[in-house]
C-alpha cells in the first residue's frame, strides 16, 4: 500500500489526480495523506508519513502555480510523472433539496471564478469563499447544513453523500490542471522517457536565453513551457523553469551537453513519460 500526499482534503481534485495516475499504474486504492499546504507535501515525505506526492503545477485557465515552481527547486524530490485532469465543477447539497432551496454556496475562490456565469441565473444564491472545494462539501455533510451548497468534484459528492444539483457548471469546459508526481520509489525506464523539467540561470548578458533556445531547437527539442521567476537579491536576474519534450533520449542528452556550458546552476527536476 502506498501513501500519497495531496494538498487539500479527501475528495478534492488532487485526490482525483492521484487515483487517476496510480490507477493507470496498477495501484487502484492509494492511501491519501491530507496536507494543508503545498510545502506540507514535502514535509510529509521527509517525515515518512507519505511515500509520494501529487502536486498541481499549472491550469489551462488560470496559468501556472508560481510558488510550486519554487518548491520544485528548493526540495530534492524528482518528478517521476504527470497527469492531466479535466476540472469539472459541480453544485451539490444535502439530499432532498433542489437548487431553489439553496441560499448560499461555499467553495474555493478559483471554483467561484470558474462558475460565476452559471450562478448569474440564480441571483438569490450568495457565493462564499472557502479554503477548499472538498472541505466545503465535507463541512456541509458533517454538519447537516440545509440551504447551503458546495461546488466540488464528483468524488467529493460520492465520499460525503451529497446530492448533485447541477453538474459541470464551469464556464470553460476545456479546463485542465496538470499535476506532477513526486515519487522517489518509482523507477522510470529511460527508453520510455520523453519529457524533462529543469531549472537554470543564465549570465546577465544580451542574447543568453536566445542562444540556449537556438541550440535546443537545433537538436529537435520541443519546448512546451518556459517560466521565469526573479532571483531574490539579484536585480533583473531570473530562474528559468522549462519543460522539454523529445523523441530520442540520446539526442536529448546531446542537447543538454551542448547547452550546459552556457547555463549556471542547472538542476534537472525530473525525467519522465509525458502524459500527452
């Protein structure tokens, strides 16, 4: 049995992502370790209460979770995989009610932002920001709160015995979150590896980034994401976080060998199999 740390409570989208990834890899019932913060994922692994962690890193609507990029660099835990989860928001409540009985809905602020268009048709419903989607569902169920709904995952409704009042109420249906798998016990066959995440800095000289990108392009590396974050205490200097997809592992190692002399503080955050 494997203990998987997630940010949030049981029934949240992190648990859905954990179940999806590990279910595809032969572990249908991972034990979930709840963490209040993303940094708590690493603390749980360091203390031995979790064997691995699943951490959100970017969303197709709201973009990257910038503090989580810093955590990847700060802690020595390699990325061993990724999973993309469609974020489907659902309105739920204690069974026996309909949507006209609901006067208040509690959920995370991102879920509120993703469902405002739906609630314009129900002006009597007050939207209240909470810490977590699934935690709101759990609170309503545990306290038997009538007239109050939650916006959360289908898994949350199932776990906490709530009834669906409206499904898939998010404005943008193509709303996906990418989650990273941090699992030291997981081995990845290099013959299957086709994606790498890395972090590096560059000399503060004109054209340094363009030079690196040109070389990567020459070797056929497909840059799927680049994120820059300022280096504290160093004016106008940045950490660059990049994701690269490739078809040939040997060609990839040649590309890294070619650009390494141009980089400073190169940190390979993980080599793994791309989800898409």
